[in-house]
């Protein structure tokens, strides 16, 4: 029997998963601090509550993805199914709470900081899950940009809720 390639085997990804879970959980905690500092400004508008929800999902999703990588599934199939399910849940959730554009923010900036991170997160997770299920497509490699964009998008959202909301 041939060994499982590294891009399909979750074992070589365990250090990445542990680091991701810790970093994303810490950042999600900091988001709650930012929210508590400006809570009255956040709840004053559906735009800012959408931004808060989106930032929380962007920062919490890598925790769940990392935990899925760390579970000893026994075979790749359950991991692939879990990744596909998470991709759908993340994609639908983020689409529902996507912050609307603000007239003062250039459309390109809104697309890059608000739309792109959720799209890369959901699409990358979906491709990773499908890749694990079909033994190809790059497999788990897609989780690296998915998680990177999720953290970036969550940080941008936290910055907006902590600083930009007061301008």
C-alpha cells in the first residue's frame, strides 16, 4: 500500500492546526474585547452588527477547521465530509451577514477587505474537503490560504469595530 501524500494526510498538518487554533482563538477573544469597548456604537447600526458577526465567524472558523484536522478520523473520508459541511455552513453564514458597502469606502477596498476573505475561506475549505474526498485537487493545501484570508478578514473587521467605528 502506498503512503498517503502529505497534501491529503492530516498528520503532517498537526503543527499548523495547533498554531492556527491557538492564534485564531486568541484573536476571537480580542474581538470580544473590541466589541465591549464600543458596544453602544456597534449595536447602533445593522451594518456594524453585521461586521461584528462576520468578523467573529472569520476568526472562529479557523479554530473549527484546525480542530477538524486534529481529530484522528482513521481515514480521510470523514475529514473530507466535515470540511465540505463546514465550507457550506461558513459560506452560507458569511453570505447572510456580509456587511454592505459604505459610500465613503471605495468599492475596491470593500471587495478586498470584506468580500474576498469570506469567499477564499469558503471556497478554499470546500476545495480542501473535495480534494480529500477525491484524493486530488491539492487536498489540504487549500486550507492554508483559506485560513490566512479568514484571519486577515477577521482582523480588518476587528480594526473597523475598534478604531474606524469612532471616526
